[in-house]
């Protein structure tokens, strides 16, 4: 007698879980925590990119031009801070050394973006530029460390414009680069990425 066993493990796909059918995404693992998933995503931000599959919808030329523009803008921000530091901002207590720190950070991040084109580099550069922009806005609105900048001072309007454009360009490039990262799937029975 060949009786067919019935039970949840032998139920036909039409009655239950469709994740095992071809073309359906795998069911999420119950033992994978949010922390493991987040850590996996963060590792991908700094990891080397695998080659794109043929027929990818990415725009590598646009991403390259945007990255080169971002590096040039970061270097320009560094140059402006160097020029202002040499013209007398070095005499301002607390703000003077911060200008020199901005010079170093601008040139270093421009170099990092050229040498290590990863989303993490773009996020770091965007954070630096946004903080520099925020410090400038605070400086001419309420003052920063006892120094209040004037909107009519040299390079203030130019700095506001360049830093705003740089933040937006860096966010745009980072978004394009993240989009080109390979997607890793966790399949049932497969351990999470380490």
C-alpha cells in the first residue's frame, strides 16, 4: 500500500509557502537579527565592488564624472580655507586651528575619494562638508567660539555656494555608487555574512 503522507512538510506549494518556487525571493531567516543585517550592509559600503553584470542599468561614466567633480570641489573647499587661514584667520582663537583642520580634511578626503571610491568615502566627505557648511552658517548667524562672521566677508557667499553644491553632489554620487553594489541574499539554511 503506497499511501501518500500528508502534513505541512509535504503540502503542495499551491497551499502554502511559495518562497521555494523558482522566481520567488527566499523567506527571511528567523535567526537573522537586525544587527546582523545592518552589519552586512555597512560592510558592503566599504568593500570592493564586484564587476557589473553585462547589461547593467548603471551609468559608470556619469558616476565617474560626478566622483571627479566631488574630489575637485573638496580640494577647492580645502584651498579656500587655506587662503583664508593665510590671510589672517589663523589669528582667531579656536577658529584659526579649525580652518587649518578644514584644509587638511578637504585635501585628504579629495584624495580618498579618488583612491578609494566607495560609498563610505562619499558619506564621510558629505558629513565633513555638511559640518563645515553648518559651522559657517552658525558663524554668521549667532557666532562660533566667540567669532561672528559677516556675510559680506570675502569668500563667505562663495563658500556657502560651493559647500552646498558639494554636499548635494556627494550625496548624489554616493547614492549612485550604493545602487551599483551587489545585492546579497540570505537563503534559508545559509548562515548570515560575517
